[in-house]
């Protein structure tokens, strides 16, 4: 509530994302900058990387980044950044903060913004028990003993502000390998040392540093005339880890799935018993009529796989009776073992070169106006299976130009070249599922990453594609986490979202924490629509491809679908 005429502050959306590759974090920043209307603070660590700001000088790299086999580059990336400043290092043990916020463009506002970022770090360090921090005139960042004989830099600051929105931010050294800074001239400053909390004798954990930074951010990253900001926070790890998390990994009493659930704050023994009768709104009557049998026969004759069968979709009878199916390419064996998925996880077989043509034959034979193509994850392939997606899109386009094509893709390990192979084939809808909330990602899909999935969607949107994603409920998430995940999807520009109930395939899979009632789905759908999605499909039996054509039509109600007829779009970031 506002006090004495001061406006009420809007929430600062804080995400602790864990380890995120620099290029993926940059794509995410750009999307939040481009599409987001609210303020965000991304907190994360990067794998080893040297980044060069817009004023970086090549001589400040004390090695040759183009020389193969240089020990300085062993497992280390070198990349350009569109922030201010010179060269710096990011790596494990360093907390990186990216505030993507609305910033006034009045005179003096940008120096004030940099000052606010520096001050929140100073506040956090004081709360952690490190005195003597401050600013050094002429040198942005946070320093130890700035007025003494040997000032030491503990936090680098570099920002970019455009269109009233900020990007980039700060890199606070908690306990990184400080020798990595010896391979560069950090921030172009040759005569001053770099330090860390650990080097200064403060044994603070990363969790403790994050907590201190978040408290300081609520005070320092405020809006003009606003009270200290409320925080809407989600973390990649659970704040509380029960004792079972400390059981040795080799213990036969605890399966890896149970261990992951417990570390995420979910009791694997609680929830719905697998033998319990489903509520009436989740019971589906098998209806194998003529249309269903004819479609199954067609799939068998063409030696095609559908995710409808492989994943045990409850809507198979309805969709097949309507003459629609979701084709699954790249084989029927997945290289990942997500805790909710029924798809086979044995060693994959070689790709079938004739599969794209057979999918196209099926699309023509079924007279589909909207075809959906998905695939297992193929981490064994250099391109993650992207080439087969492009080939299938091309085959369907040639055989049935009027058919709209939707693809539901894996993350291709975040490889931009692989993703561009799919983007350049111009599917009408690009779907990549977030699946669950941030806290449960490692438990639900241990080979994937929340930030990576958001980056895939951000890159697809930047490539000019209509984007879609989905989450499934009932695995131990909280309502505020669901709304936070939907907010994240909206903030990176996702057009269509699906929300459905998780149904446990077997006793070896994730337990169902609870069943959501239809009216709860209606409430979540209403909240999602307020976030600005073009189409929301939410119901107990909703799945990624459920009512796919209707969702696409809703999202394109005033735009012609076929992307090959659209003007050229910007490349992915």
C-alpha cells in the first residue's frame, strides 16, 4: 500500500539460476530486455569465460585466443560482450548479477544506476562481515580499502542501458580461482589487484552471499519514488535439504530420482499412491473407433512413431478420432531419462534417412492442415537431431505447402548452430517445453536446464518465430512458482502456453504430489492470460500438442501463418 503519496513498488523478480553458459545468459538478457515489462535480477555463475566489453583492448588478453592448444584456453571461452568496460573473467565461485530493469533516461540517471549497483554490493559485503569496502574514484566497481595503499577489486561492474532498460551488471568474487585473472589485465587496470571474499578471510557460502545480495537489491534497485521493493524469488536449489540428501550416493536405499526430489524439497514418499483411483475429471474412456484404427494402421504401414503412443498420452483417442497425431522423429529411444516421461531410454539406433519423406506422405494422406513433429533427445548426435527436423519440415513443405508445421524440439544442448538449423527451416510454431518450475528442474529433467530452455525460446523468438512452451503440474510445485514460471515464459516473448496435469506412467517415475481440479486450471489460465500470452491451453488433460491447430490459429488470428511468405527476420542472438 502507498504511504504519504509514495507509490507502491512493483516486485523485483529474482532468479538464482545456478551455472549458466555465457551465450545462453546473454540471449536470456536480450529477451528480457526486448519483451519484458517488469524488472528482473538474474543471479548465476558462469563456466570459465573471458568477456570483452565494447572498450576492450586486445593487448589486455595476455594470451593468443586464436592459437590452438594454448593452455590458457583449456576449457575457457573468449567472447565479446555488448556491455561497457574492458576485459574481465567469469567463472565458478563468482556470483554474477544481471539486473534487467527499467531505468530513467534523464541526465545523470545512468551513473546513478551504476552507483546503485555498486551500493547494493557494498551493502551485501557489509552484511557478510567484510568492512572497508567502497568506491575508487575513476574506477567503476567495488573495492577493498579504496583509500589505502593497496586497493583491491572484489567486484566488477559493467552495464548497458538502451530504450530505458538495463542489461549486464556485476560480478562479485566469492571464492573463484584468482589465478584466472593473471591471464588478462582485468578491466584494463594493470596496477591494482583482484581479490575475493575467500581471499579476504570471509568464509561465506554462495547461498549466504545470494541472500545478502537479494536483501540489498530490494533496497537499492528501487523505482523512482518507490518504497523498498518486494521480492518475487525462485531458486535453482531448494532452500532446505532434508537429511536424506546426505545419504551416500551408493546407498541402495535411495534411488537417484528420490535423492533429486528430496534435494528439491519434495518428499518422495508423500503424494498420491500409484494404485489410487484417479478423480473423475482425469478418467478417459478408450474409444477405438474406425478413425482411430485407420490412423494406427497408417502409422504402422509407414513405419512411423507417434509420441501419442510412446508417451502414453491420455488424449490419443480424441485426437486420433479427429485424424490428428504428433509424429516423433529421430527414433523412439531417448538419450535422457526425465523423471516424468515414458519414452524408451535405451541406446538410440542410427537415424532413418527415409523418415522425413514418410512423415510427409502421412501428412498428405491424412489431409492435415496443421502437422506437429517432435523428437526424442539425441545428445549422441553432433547437432542433437536438428538436421532431421529441418529435413522433415522441408519434406512436408514440398509435399503439402498449405500445411502449417509445428515442431516440439529438445534443447540441442543449447548449441546455437544446431538451433539455427531448425530456425532457418521456418516452422510455423516452435515449441520447447519448460516442463516444470525452477526449483524442480534437476529432479524432473536432470539433463536439462531452466535457463537453457528459456534461452532456446528467446533465440527462437529473436529469429522471428512464433514460440510455444508448456508446463505440467502436480510434481510438488507451489502456486507462486507456477505463476513465476509462466511470468518468465511471457517475459522472453513466448506466444502460446500449455498447462496440464502430470500423470505418473509407472512406479519408477516421479510420484504425483497432487491432482489439480479443473477450476484451479481455470484460475491459472486466467492468470496466464493477464501475462499477455496470445493463447493459453490449460486443463487437466492438456498436453503440448493438444488443440495445437486451434492454439496456433488463436496466436495468428491477424497474421498469415506461412513463415516462408513473411519478410526476413532478425537472426537469433
